[in-house]
C-alpha cells in the first residue's frame, strides 16, 4: 500500500506535504521514471546528454555527470550558470514524454577522469521563477497541459503547440522544429490562443522573443511575449497564472490541502489506446541499428538551420559531424544505411531529401573511390544545399508545405543564392568542393537548371552524379500533390532525358541500386506489403519486413522474412506507394 501521505497524479507519485527544496522534489518525481537529461546552450547547436548521479531533496544539491565528447563545456556553462532540460515519461501508461526546462542554475565543474565531468549545482528553492519585471513564471509540471494556437502571417499559417510555462508577460510554446522555422525572433504574431483542458481560452497578440532546441526529441522552445494587452486581458491572465500556480503546487505537493484548479479538469476525457502505444514502443525497440544515427542527422540539420535563422550562428562542427556519420555508416554497412534512410519519410521534405541524397551520394562516391578527398566536402554540400528553402519562409511564402503558386515557385528557386548570401554574411567560407555542390546542385546539362542556367561544360562530374541522385529521389517521393513514381518509371523517364542527365551516370545508378531499391515498399500476391531490407547480386529482394496483409486492413504485421521464406508470400509483383495503402512511414 502506498504511504498515506502520498497520492498519484498522471502517473507521478506526489507527496502531499513535500519538505525541503521544492525544485529538487519536482526533479525527483521526474527522474523516478524513464527520463533523459540534456544540457543546452543558446550559442551552440549541440545538446549534451547528462546523468543525475546525486540529488539531495532537502538541500537542493544536484550532481550531473556529462561526457562532452570533445565539445567545450564552456559553451554550456557561462558565468557560472547552466541550463538543462529533463524529458520524462509520466508513468507506465503514459508513453508521451514531457519536457521541462531549468534555466540559469548556478554550477561548479569538476573533471572526474578523461572525457567525464561532474557538474554540481544548487537548485532554486522553488520552480516558480520570478521574472525581471516581478511577474511569476509558472512551469507546467507533472502532467499539466494546455495548448496554444499561433496564427503566423495572419490567416496564412496556423501553428499548434503546447504551453510549457506561463506568466503574465508571456508563455513558452513547445512545437516541432519544422514549425518553428516558420517563425523568427522579433516577429509580431497577429493572434495566439491558449486553450486550457476545461475549454477556457486566453487570446492575445504576441512577439517572438527567442527560439531554441528543446530536449532531444526534435522539438523547439519558442518564447512569446504578450502584446497589446488591455486592462481586461491583464486581469484575465493574472487569474490564469494564479490558477496555474495552484495546480502546480497541488501536483508537486508544495502545500497541504490545495485543491486542483478547475482549469485542468478536461471537458472531455480522451481515451488512449495503450496497446497501440505499447506496440509502437515495441517497434521502436526493433529498429535497425542505424536508424537512430540517421534520425540524429536529420534532427541536427534542423537545429543547425534554427541557429542560422534565429541566432546568426553557423555550426560548422555540427554539420561536419553529420557528414562523418553518414560516411561512417556507408563504410560500416551500406545496406543498413540505405534501409535506415527510408525511415526519414515522415521528416520535412527539405530535410528528408537532403539527408537521403547525401547518404546516396556518399554511397556512390565511396563505391567509386573510397579514398577520395572530396567525399566529406561533397556530403557536407549535399546536406546543406537545401537550407536556403527554410530561410525563404516569410509573408510571401509562409510554409514549405503549401501547394505553391507560380510566384512562390519562382521565389523558391532562389534558395541556393539565399543560402550562399547568408553563410557569407555569417563568415563561413565553404571549400571549393562544398561550394560547388551548394551552388550547382540544381543545374542541368542543357542549361535548364537554376539558379544560373549553367551548361554541361560548367558542371563537375560530382554535380552530374548528384543531379541524377536528386532527380530519382524527387520522382520516387510524392511532392506538390503529385504521386511518387515507381523506381522503374523514374528510371525510364530520366534515361529518356539524355540532354539533361548524363546517360552513363543514369546506367551506373540503376546498376548500383537495381529496379527494387532498398527501402521501397513491395507488393506480393495475396495482398502482402513489405519493406525491402536487402537485395542480392542481381538486384532482387532477399530480405523484407512484412508490414501488412491487405486481407486484414486493420491489422499490422512486423515480421522479417529472408529469401528462403518467400514461398509463404509468393513472387514479387512490384513497388507501390505507401500512401495508397495508408502505410505510415517507419518512425
């Protein structure tokens, strides 16, 4: 039986009369479940993983161990203070992680041994932070939840996010990095609406004050200041802040006999299919070994873009680490990498396309000459060449996900020049090999490319190779409302454009990847659908991961078969579009 002084809230065991340091008690509750701790810096694009090795809930002393892996800890601890995020899963039935921030905590660094450091810090007495203007900032802790809808560029774009803290002066919104790239520091938000679980709303205008990575899940923390606040709105927001403070105090056991706020009593109960969540978690545990590495590259690209756009910081080291990761993966097991690249289907198109084409470019360049000194620089160029696209997001083009009109398509074609101008302003000078990729990746043999309409004589062999890789990738993935083409159709189309693409390179590509590329979704007799994991010397699949039998549309399969088992599903019929069968991309 649990202690009579304890209760349970959203999966967290909460003491009814917490003593000692309030912040330490909250952290103790968070780290009592599965959790990750990350140190973040507003001046560096990497987040560092840390582990809590000691926590005194009475005195508020916290010890974290961190291995910076060659990174300078001074990026994270400035003037004796550091900041960190804790991602915690609320309980056995709650598979969604919550992220909580702890800012400007005084700390001392002690070197333990080679590559390992101990950070000793004194936690504040309360998680309720008093801001510079005297307002109290309330963190949404231990399952507290509210949504915020942000109308950017007036009626053109609406971003849905979660509130992570609230004060009379503004809020911290948690959103995907992809959505955050539609915003910029200093931007005026025409309207935002905070909606609480009981159905109440608070409406305001706002201004974006800061944007940074949030935790390690590919999220962004966006600070928003409330603006044009009337006296009635001021009265309302102070009431909401007071209710949030009461709810946080109730959940954390700060004081006795505090009743929860009605703001956080849901108007409608939402049922969570725990079995589906468990199944998804089980699939995550069976991911191919290289999938986390590939997803890390995709996330790091988005963080690099965030720092370029909102902090005018170019993270060269992070970008080269991404390149090295892909090259190492090719050398370790190219088959696993090619399959892992298919797990990017749910990423923003500019990120998916960049990482997939960079991975394939690395694979083909290594096959040509594994000792070439141009491989690393070429892969860096392939990773970054699309970054001018999110830099163009603004009033005329509020999102990269819209069906673009002719004017917006014209604007988008300026993305190589936009990127080159930006990195030049930031003082980064790419090598000639890297700049060649950034500048010319979209040029074509016949001069029909952009931005400079260069011809064959002006294009390097690596550009001719990358143009084939990029075009195959574009044709085999849906974009701008157009359905993807099967690989065979894509090959036929591109091979028929001899004046645009180098025919010898097209043949080289087809021989290298075959008619049934790794990562494609194949259909077999009887309605079996399976992801191709490997192919034999003739380019025929010899290992697949079954995902569905169309005879049972509501049931998913997760079974790996090798060629010796193919008699169970029959002969391969062809490559199909996952969206036609509502097959979600692997996560």
